[in-house]
C-alpha cells in the first residue's frame, strides 16, 4: 500500500491539473511547472516505499531497490536541467551546478550508508548474485543474468554520474532520461521475476496468475522500449510528440499498478490470519 499511495497522489494531482487545462507532454514535464513539489515528493515517496519493501525473493528485492534508486535521479535531475541551471536564482552566491552536485553527492552517500548497514546485517539483496548461501535456493540462469545486468546498469549509471560530477561545466546530460528508462526496465523485470519464478520460492503462483503476470510484463516491456525510442528521437530532434510520451508513461505505471495491486490482494492478511 505504501507504494501505491504516492502513485495515487501523483495521479490525482495530474487529473486535477488536467481539469484546469494543465496537461504536460510527459510526467517529467510536471517538474518544470507549478506542480514541481508534488512531482518530486511523489517520486521520493515511491522510492522510499520500494526501498522499504522487502521483495518476495532476493531477485525481486534487488530489482525494486534499483528502480527506487533510479527514481530519485528522475526527481533531482530534471529533464530540462540545462535550462534550469541557466535561469536558476538561488538567492545565494553559489553556482547552481555546485548545489546540484552537492545534492547528488549527499544522495549517493546516503544510499552507500544504507547498503553498508544492510550488508552488515547479512541481508544485502545482491549477495546471491555473487555467491548464494548454502541454504538458499539456486536462482535460475535467466534470473542470474537479469541480476548481473541490473548491477551492471547501476555501475554504468554511477560512471555517468561521476563524469558529470567531475565536469565543471556539466549540464548533467542523459542522466534524467537514462534514469527514467532504467526505472521502467527494473519494474518490468521485477514482474518477470515473479511471472517466471526466476528465483524459486514455495509461494508459487496459480496458472492464471502466472499467465496474467506474463502478459503484464510483455506489455510493460513494449512500453519501456517504445518510451526509450520516443525519448531518444525527441531529444535528438528537439521536437515534440504531443502526448505520446505521457501516454506511454501512464500505461507503464498503470500496468505495474495492476501487478502490484494483485500482489497486495494475494498477501493481504485475512481475518483468520494469526501470524
């Protein structure tokens, strides 16, 4: 429920804005308008909720944690960062780039501290990728590939971030778009991990549930690919696709919300549940 709450909040605000004639071309575009605070807060809330949620399997947990990690970058590095840096008025004699870098460094330091604390407790969700514990089930080959690819995407993104931090005149290019794509990719992968039971668990799905999750995954995968292609074309050409980008994003979020709602219903405690 914690994950759905900020999604619902953002959705209601967007509907209310549309009622008054404010409809942006993408969800990210709301960052540049009067709904910036809601956009940032909603993404931060979604990120915190995904981080706090312990996945059904270590693979799902890893994928949701990485989706949460990238979601914060979508919020703190806006799509029009170059323009905002040029016109920023901080009211203090500081370079806007320096302020942005300090925010990013603070976020990375916080995440590093959380990972270190989690690792010392023996619950680091990525440990199974390197060496599964003897009492853990063996992840399926595809699951291990997804896990390794996810960690590789994290390393690549950190290198991109480092390059921006070291560049005195950076406008943080590609950080927003790449983070948004990786959020959708990891959310879709988390659905796949459950649909194909890539990390074996006694909590198996029924045939109907498994088939439904597979359909949701394929639709999310198609949307993620379409979003990536549209975003690249728009950034390269500098043109606008009207509401196409927004429609793809909303579809992606709606599909994941359907999956997440199904999982909530499956695990919702009943009146007879004494645990």
